[in-house]
């Protein structure tokens, strides 16, 4: 099934809300969906075969996968709705009708404006807010505008000459502008202004205005009015701003650029907003290479373009991107960028001439426009990780930074790390773990039992003498394991690492280099990483390197070192457990290697064996040996 070909891509998806898009072999979008957790939702498709004919057909045709991150599920819902209407994927059409999510309309063209529910934005001079998801939210907000601000809900013609107000005034849901002796036009206009601030999400301004008027009412001893204003201010403060970045009337027509650059290249994400909705997301890819700008390479019918651009710092990348991106695309009235360009004025002039109208380049600082800009940057960062790192985040950055810091001729794609685990020189063991392309390669982990007087040399095993120490210190242990590891690599023809990482400081590093020189491998590069201070020791420097704690290079070294330590410690605990059990059971008559193994498997440890009853022991080793085991442990009491 083609969906299984995307398994590795699916496993690297983030656990964040967003929209996912399946495409076919031709690159056309065939399904758009939303998710609270992109990884969990898309992963569920791997086992969805056979649930329905439509799902089977989708999974059979899906050949590509793309995602767009959002800040919430509600934003994902808005973007999903926009993309479905824009691209009309064939597997979505039967599931969704062609309705729009509702807006709220403040009819400012009327003398006494109302708040109404509208299905689309019209150029009628009214103020629109939304869309609201779910649709019931629009009616709840409309009801709140009546309760908080007294905006009328009737459709009467208001002239102020009505004899008495209706029930809405009595239940405090309307200011009664129909009776001028109760509510003056000025008071109602103030309430409309408050409602507009509320609908536009300008809560800070609204709370400040309500608090000011509350203080004035209290000072004038209009305590009932002051209490109403106080309650309104408190309610507004507790409400979330429901204006969503993915769909807001205030956004108009514009393109928003997000960028992520790194050693491997750069990714630019462009969110195209039309009539207040994000209708398209375009990805532009830059790869490190010759530095020249290559012409557009667009996948046919893909609804997403990939363009090769110059992988320079953010400003230069954007300067190279804008002319190329708009060479064959419609230019919107505004272009939002994450930073100021050095030549923004000339770019604006060129875009204005290209569009035949004024085009502005803007760097938003706050509000929904800044929020959409930040969202585009997050999507660019995610796309960079998926495009270049092909694994966990920042692996490539860590390898590249290691290359620069250590002066290596190439990326250290294969790293081997050595760690020693011992207690006062007894039961000394070592581990070697392998990291390739920033990812741990468990199939190549190795563990070693180390013994004093048994250090192998390049010519073979060195015989033990009476003058050699009974216990191994860390330096002798490191020398022995490096000798054994790379003597075997020489015999097998490799592979050899690009970088050797030693868990320790200058002494352990010197012991490792002594072993490499003895084998004729002194050209291999080794570094030591000391615990606590996390200093990096090298052969060529007298002083260790102190990398920043947040450095991708240091984080990568720490991750590899910690994995080697974990592997060595686990093996050391196993060796101690086997030693303790073996030393006790070897003295029991009738217990050999096979029965010792059976007892260990059945009872797990020496303590478990001591607690075992005669019946339990008999079931494992028979009555005669069971009696011998009980007699032995009884004699120790």
C-alpha cells in the first residue's frame, strides 16, 4: 500500500496541531485534514485499511504528504476549510458542503447599529469579525454583546420616540435607544464603540475604556452603572481573543514570509492570504551548493512550488527570493517580512511597477499579523528539519558545528564513543556506541569485559606478568578497549569513524591516542568530553574547549556520551549480578553452569533464590539439588 512508503516521513511529524495534505503521484492534493496532534492523526492511517472503500482508495492513491503547523485546533479547522474550498480535493468533496463559517456583522451604516450573524463579508461599510468555529460560537458572542454593552437585537426603525422600552431593556440586554429619555444617541454610540473593540479583539483598549468610565460613574455616584461597567470589564478580561490568525477579515490580501536558514541551506514558507483567508502555502527550498540562483523547479500540479534560491543569511535570502517569487505570480498590496531589508525601497518600487499599484513591504510587530508571521517561521523551521536533517531536530546543525569547532575536513558522519564502567577496578567493562548521521545505530553497539594483564597489542595479546597491577585504572582500561576495538576493525577492513569520542578528560584521551598510535591509526581524530564542566579536550590544544550549553555540537556530544554511559552501566550491573550469583552457587554441590542458569532464570537474583521454598526449588532442579541448595544457605545463617 503506497501509504506505507510514507512511514518514515510520518514518524518524524511533530505532535502539534495543524493541517495535513495527501497528494497523488502527480502532486495534486487529494485530501486535506486537520489534527490536534499531526503525528498521531496521520499515523492512524497506517492501520486504516479496510475501514471503508473511500479510505482504501485514498490510501492506495496517496503518494506524498505535506503539513502546515497552526497554534490551535481551531486555527487548523479554519485553514482546513480554506484549503478545501481552494483546492477541492476529491476525497473531501463528498464529506463537506460548501458553506462558510459565520462572521459577526456590526451594522455601523445604521443610525443605531446592531450585531448580526453573516455568512460572508460584503463591502457595505459594516464591521465584520470572524469567522467563528464552531458556528454556535458566533451566536454566543452576539448574545454577549447584548448583555455586556446593551446593543439592540430588534429590527425596528429607531427614532427615539417610542413610548416605553421593551422587555429586552427590563432584563438588561438593551440600552433602549428607541426611547431617547432613557438612552441618548451619544450613550449608544459609546456602547457601539465598546462592542466594536470587543469584536475586533482589542481587549486591552476596551478594558481601559470601561475602567475609565466606571471610575467616572462611581465618582458621580451612579453606582448601578459603575457596577455594570465593572462586570463588563471583568468579563472581557477573562475571555480569550477569538480572532484567529488563519482567517481574519483584518488580514485582507497579503503574503507572509517565514524563513529558517542553517548550514544545509534555507527554507522560506509563504502564506498567501486572500480576502482575509490563508488560501495557499508555498515552500521555497535553498540548498548549499555553488551559490548561484537556479530557475524555478515546480512540481506539476502540486499546488506547492519549490524554488532553489541563494542560501545566505536571512536578509540576503529574502532579497533573492522576492524578485524570483513574484516574477510569475500576482503581487498583493502588502508583503509581510520577519525583518527589515537593506534595499526594501527599491524592491517596493519594482513590485509596485510590476503590480501596477502601490505595494508595501511591512514588518509587523504585534497583533494577528505578527502572529501569522511567527506561524510562518515555525512552519519554515519544521520544513527545514524535515528537508535537511532527516531525523531528530538539529542533528545536521550539530554535525556541522562540530566540523567547524574541531577543524575537521568533512562532517563527522560516523562517531564512535567509548565509556568505562567499574567499581574500584573490579568487574571493569567498556562500551562502544555508534552514531551515524546524528542518529544512534544500535545494531553496532559493542561491549567488552576488561582484565588486568590482558591488554592486547597490535601483534596480539600481551602475556600477564607478576609486576602488572591486579586492577585496571581508567587509563589502562581505555587503552585496552581502544586497542581491541580497532585491532578488530583493521582485521575486518573497517569501518573507521570520522570522530572518536572518549568519556573523560586529558588522561583518558592520551590513553586512547597511545592505543591508536600503536595500531598505526594516529590520523584518526579523537576528543574527550569531561563530565560536570562538559569541557571538550583535543590533542592539539593545551586548554579545553568550553562550548555554549545550548550549542548543537555540545548537545550532540552529550547525547552520544550519555548513551555510551547508559550502555556500559547496564552491562556492568549485569556482570556484577552474575558474579554475585556465580560466587555463591559455585559452592553448592551438584550445581553446574546449566542448573545455575536455570536457577537464575527462575528466581531472578540471589535474594529471590534465598526466599524460595523446597517445592519451588524441586520444580526447577529436582529434590536432591534442592536439598543441597537449602542446606548451603542454611549453613550461612
